[in-house]
């Protein structure tokens, strides 16, 4: 302590404290399915089915709102089992497989006439209102479109898909560094659960 003031800042001792990563709410796979069903159940809404289509695609593919907005019929390649996505924010294009969990949904869209060259696949730009309303009716947290993407990533990790592959599906070019940093706790939880399977066999 010096006359007229302090010789050091009282905040010095807390400079080294690690800032906790914020907890981002993410629906379970079952909650995601409930949300889609709840949106579709709105019989008197003109946009319910289109909103449900968008949310379901996002959860089944891991695509974000911006990628979905740019998706047109010519970007769906059933013959090569690929979907081409474009991220306007980074001006990059990338492709994802038509995952087994996604195939029947894409075939339904094709049957509805949503997959035509030059035509946008989805007829609504944002599912935010429909998503918020469905969560409210179900008594769930207020999940956002980003939450639906995190649901896809979380499930992929829990099923054993490696970070590098998931990163490629997300259009990342860092080899999985960001995914690993953000979701490493899930890999640890999965690893611990799998470790329990290695029980000692009694003679």
C-alpha cells in the first residue's frame, strides 16, 4: 500500500482464472423428433409443414439456416448420394453424404415436388417462430436453429463418428479442431460409458 493509493490492482489475483465455456442448450434426439412432430401437428398453419420440413432436414443433415436457404434442387445428387451445400458467410462450398437417416426424408421431399432444378428446396427461410412455439407447447427449453445443428453433432459423436469427419460435414477446414474443442466433453463421457463394458469376467 502506498500513500494516496494502492501499489497493485485488487484484480491481479483473478487474472489467471479460466473463463468457463458457456453451456449451450441442445435437444436430445428424442426431443428433436418431438419438436418436428409438434410443428407438423399444427393443422391450421399455412407454413407448418414447410417449417417442419426445414427443421427436420437441419436435424438429419446437420446443415444450418444459411446453408438451407441456398439449397436448390440441382444440389441434391441421388445418383452419387451427395448434397452440395454453400456457406455464404465464408464463401465456401462443401458436400455431405445423404445419410441413411436422411434418405427417406429426401425421397419424401422429391415426391412432394420440392426437389427441382432452379427451385429452392425449402419454402420458408427461418424456422425460429415455429421452433419456439413447438418448444413452448412441449414445455422444452427455447431451442434455436443452432441447437438443432448441435443435436446432429452430439448424436454423431455419441455414435462414434470422429471429429475430423464431423468437421468435414460441417464445412470446417481445420481438421476437427473446433469440433474437438467444443464437444470434447461428450467424447469423454462416451469413452467412460464404453469403458464400463470392459468388465472383469468372473471365472
